[in-house]
């Protein structure tokens, strides 16, 4: 059984973001050992009510505590992208928030995707850019918009953390979040985050290499209107006149 603990970062008052529970500031080693004893696998360390010390100083304290805890625990840094954690997070944790909090709207989702894409070069196995949790299933977007959302997170190698109520997931939501081929793009061992390789108004072409001499390609229409556009071979690193086999991972 896998356990997930969401621990918020503290203030000197030792509050979580809800301001109803104690946090870990000043008690990092004690808490890390407790998490290990509980069998915790994932720690999201948030930035609420902090003591105004720099994240580059505060977050490594928990890094050292986790290293002494006696259990491998995935360490998710969540300082909201304030100090460009992609540039220093690899020496501190396993993923780092590159954005402020997401909300369940198209505009919020694509803006977080934009902010996260800027740091693509810093992602690699063991350290990932995190544009915040998935909103798929929360009801604020249409199905086709959620498919775009899940596709961008997958091709960006972002953590695929569900932010919906898992107790009442619908079949429509399951059809999106349980797409094994899209998940396999996210989990590809090469671990290269895709980038935008062509922009034409509201049209975006995203691409990134996969293991086995494959390429993941995503066409994103940012407008609310139907449109058609083309991805060029040279945009995605394939020589002109090449013969390729293409697969639409969302075809039924």
C-alpha cells in the first residue's frame, strides 16, 4: 500500500497552510523520522507561514533530515516558484513547483504550462519541474480541455498528481487519467521534458524525444475555436523525407 503525506511548510508559529495543524519548522529531524516510521513515500513541503528565511536555506534543512530518516522519501519542494527553484532544486529535492497555485480553469492551466515550459532544460530523471496538481475531474473545464491538460503535464514529465475527489471519479475522468499510453510518455526512462518548438498565434507545437528513437508530439490550440495546423519534421528533429509510424494516443 502506498502512502501520501501532504505536509505544509511552516511559519515561526508552526502552522500549516490551513493554520490548524503544526508544521515542521525547527522540528525537521523529528518529523522526518516520524514520516519514515509511518512508511511515508512522498512529502510535499509547502511554503505557508514561513519565517521569511530564504527557501534556498530553509528547504535543505528538511533534505538533510530526510537523508538521515532511514527511508527513501520523494521530496517535493513547494515554494511556489518564487526563487526559480528549477535552477537549484536538483540538489535539494526530487521535484519543485515552478508556478503559483493552479485553479480549475483553462486560463490558469495554460498559464502554468507556459511558466513550467520555461524551465524544461532543468528536468531530468530524479528531478522534475512541477506546475502543480492536475485539475482533471474537478468540473471546471470541458473534457477536451482536460485532455489537453493531461497531455501537457504528461509530455512535460510533470508529476501526475490527482487533485480531484478520487472517491467519486467518473468514467469520463477515468478515460483521461488512466490512458496508459499517455502515462508511458510521462514515465519514459529518457526523462526529457518536451518544449514548444513552433508558435503560430494560438497554435502551439510541443515535442520532446523519447527512448527507442521515438518522439512525443502534441498540437495545442489555445483558442476556443476549432482549427487545424501542421507539425513540420524539422521542428521535431526528424529529417525531411523520413518515413515514420505515427500513433494518436487519444484515438478510441
